[in-house]
């Protein structure tokens, strides 16, 4: 547990160091980085969990005569399903936080005022 706290505090060090100059901006940047990592990691882990489910189903079917192997297959299926549910829940919570706090990777569109009058430099020739 102590190692986890040390790692977490070292990851948040840039936010704490630059706390005086735009804390909201630094926090938003940090959250964007975390979201980008999770958006890459979650689909990979979901695919891995689905593979565990398929492997457990295969083990369950192939070892029809051995009750211990069947139990191992059933446990793999169960833990694979639990893993998929947990990961999709985390992904959903991240997206809820992203939409709630209006965190996005897009740069804001700055509106411009329309020009009044002609802007051409053409004169009579």
C-alpha cells in the first residue's frame, strides 16, 4: 500500500509543483492524460477478459469427465465476466466524469466577428 501511495504521489507531482499557475489547467491536463491511458488500456483488458471467458468455456467443454477441470473452466468464465463488467463500469465512470467536468481533447473553437463592408483592394482599372 505504501508503494502505491508513493507512485500516485509521484504521478501527481507536476500538478502540485505548478499549483500556483493555473491549477485548473494542470488538473485538466492530468485528467486528460489519465483518460487517454484508460481509453487505450480498457479495450485491451476487455479483449483479454473475453479471451479468458472463451478459454474457460473451451476448458469447461473439453473436460466434461473431470469435475475439477470443469470447475476451473467455470471459474475462468465467472472471473472473465466479472472482469469485463468491472472494466466497462470503470470506462463508463470515466466518461461520466469527462462529460460532467467538460474535459475534452478538442481545442476550443474561438468565435470570430464577421467583417463589415467590402474587404477587397480592387479599384477601377
